[in-house]
């Protein structure tokens, strides 16, 4: 009888351990996918902003008036600010992940999450404004605008 109870307890322990292992594996996979998804947008903004700065440097030598220079400068500053924010996000991500893993301070976790969401939103907005500024600069620099302004000649 005691052996049957022991075997029963062993089977339950094995099942509990298997269930625990499944939960850990699920949590690990979920956390990894979540972090990867969240970081991917930031990586794309960083890459595209860096490329945009390179493209803007290409246009620098062909700026013809102060308005074009001003738009060029605004676009460059917006892309640089976007890069700086993404780098701050990368730094804050490590703290946030540590807080998630430790699960000991919910207030800090919530604060870091709000901070990351705010930084990500602003990095994306600044990137979009940089793209818009670059687009405006390209339109101003094109001959199409000059042709329309001079009556289609």
C-alpha cells in the first residue's frame, strides 16, 4: 500500500515537473518573441534614419537657397533625434527585461513600460517628420515645381 502511494506521488511529481517545464518553455518563447517584435521596429527606425542622413548628406552640395537649407537641416535634426531616442530605447530595454525576469517590482516595471512606449512613439513620430521633411525638400528641389510655378514652360 505504501509503495502504491509512493508511486502515485512520484507520478504526480513527474507530471507537475513536466507541466512546470512546459510553462517555463512557453514563457521563455513568449518573452523572446515579444522582445524580438518590440526591438524590430526600433532597429528599422535606426537603420532607416541612418540611411536617410546619408541621403541628406548627398543633397547638401546641391542646396540652392536658405529655404532648402532650412528644410534640409530640419530633416537632419529630426533623423538624428530619432536615432538618439532609439539608442535610449535600447538602453532602457535591458532594464525592462531584467525587471520582467525578476518580477519583483511591478511599479518599476509599469514605469519602464510607459517610458519605452513613449520613447518608441516619439522616435517613430520624429522619423515620420524627417521623412516628410525630406519629401518636401525633394519636391522643392525638383524641376516639376519650378515648371508649375512658371506656368508650364
